[in-house]
């Protein structure tokens, strides 16, 4: 039994569900068959007997109000509807109703003292308004038809099992396919997320190890006055710079981890995106002036979106910083915010907002565009954080936008890079 369970654990979830469902359906078909085979005859016999007893009781209650001819008419319809053999006798034993050969043949068994198992016999006195003495009513009800039906059910057993197996298999296959498709997607999604976490942790270890090793080496050199490290003032400053880089890296890692943990816990509200953009441009005016960049704002007023304001502001802030940081001096930073109404929309407030942040004078090699949102990816291969950053900025942006379900892309134009976000209300 353990081997069976071990094999089941290794089977694909779709086929596992298929086998289990098929087994349950076939088992259900067998159970229903067994119930019919063993309980149907008993139940049906009792049902027929109860029905006959009720009919006889009703007949005996009503007959004193009618004459013998009326009683015989009732007996005729009763025998026809319920497949009964009925004999009506007077006090002298004379048969008044039920003289045909079939009725007499069935009744003769009881006269001889025989009680067949496949028949039910009732004898009751019955009165009419034209006779002082009661008549004797003998009724024989055959129970054989249901026994014959039981034999037919038994013979049909192999065919019933085959049909049940086929229907069960087809139904189970369709059911397993429909049910497991979203489950498999969820499992695959979780598996991919888990793999990303593992890769992220492995990369974190490497990224943290580098500055720690540098700081440790510099401090050790200064402690033992080794070579160039005797110049403590210079290398204390460099160690301090390394600790600042390490601090910034740790803060960004914390931000990424916090976003992943709270991914499903968005604090949604209706936000004026136009105001956020204007605020962020003013915030970075010093950096813009430092690089003598020309800012072109094409922002529609009062563009509202439903989002987590803090996180969306963080994402847009990172995009703007990247646009400023990686553009040469004297270039343009173009910010466009506009909205488009849904097709066939009858309401004015039904629209999608689009944000485009374009920085000129630079393009990204096509081979890197597919990797740009990966954690710790840097186009600048020297891996210097001064020139290439930590590689977490756009990864965090992508995670925030994905958690909101917003489409986003980074594409090249002729002499510029454009980051586009589609906000769905």
C-alpha cells in the first residue's frame, strides 16, 4: 500500500486527480448498483404490499355504501391497474367475481395450503348495501416481475461497469483538466517566485560580500601598517565610502524585501498622478540643473488613478532618477501623462492613464532590454555602484508595478529611452 501512495505522489497532479476522480466515480457506480441489486426487491415488495393493503382498506370502507355490481366494477379496475388476481365469494362459497382460469389457477394454490414466495395473498370480509351477510374477498398479487428485473440487473452488471468506467474516465479527464489548469498555474507561479527568491538571496550574499571584503581588507591593512594602508587618513575615508555604499545597498534590499512581503497588502486610494509628477520634478530640480538638462512636461491636469500612493510615488521617483542619472549633460527629460477613454464607454470618468518618461542622448543595447528588470543587473559591467548603481532600482519599480497589475515597458527610440506605464482604473 505504501508503494502505491509513493507512486501516486510522483504522478503529475492532473493525472493524480484524474485517477482519483475516475476511481470515485466507478466506486459510486458500483455502490449504486449494489444498492439497487440488494435493496430494490425488498423495498419494491414492501411498496406493492403497502399499496395493496391501502387499496383494500379503502375499498372495504367505501363498499357498504354501494351495491354488489358497483363492487365488482371496482374490483375489475383494481385488478387491471395493479395486476391482481381477485375472487369474490358469498357466504355459501359461490364465486361472484373472478371465474377465469388464470385467477382460479393462482387461487387454487392457497386452497391446497401452499403459500408461494413470489406472491402475496390477502383475505378480508367485505360488505355491500344489498347483502346482509359479508362477502369474502381473496386477492393474490404476484411479486415475480421485480425478481425478474433483479436477474436482468445482475446480467447487465458487466455492461454497467464498462459504461460507468467510460463515462467516469471521460468526466474525470475533463474535470481534472479544468480544475488543475489554474492549480498548475498557481503552483508554477509559486515555484518561479521561490526560484527568484533563492536567486535573489544568492545574489545578495555576493553583493554584500564584496564591500565587506573591501572594508575588512582596508581596516586590516591599516591595523598592521601594511604598505599603502599606512596612509590611514586616505583609507579611512575610502572605508567610510564603502560603508555608505553598503548602507545604501542594504536599504535598497530592505525596500525590495518589504515590497515582496507586502505585495498583496496594497493600500489603495484615488491619487492625483499629475500632482505627484510635478512634485517629483521639483524635488530633483537640483540634479536636473547640475546636468543642465531641459525638462519638457506634457502633463494633463487632474489625472486620477487608483493605487498605493507611497509605492507608486517610489516607483516613479526611481524612473525619474534613472532618466537624469544616465543621460549625458545638456539632454532632454520628457515627461508625458495623458489619458485615453475606453472604447464604447458612456461614462466620462472611464479611462486609462499613460505615463511616458523619456530621456534623450542614450540608448540601451537590445540584448540587455530583456534583463533590465532583473535584480542586481547593471549595464555598466565594472559593477561600480558610483556609475552603475546597485541594480535594484528598476527591479523594485517592476515589482511595484506588477503588484498593481500595471503594464510597463522600457524601449529604445532613435536617440532616447522611453519608460511607459499603463495605469488601469
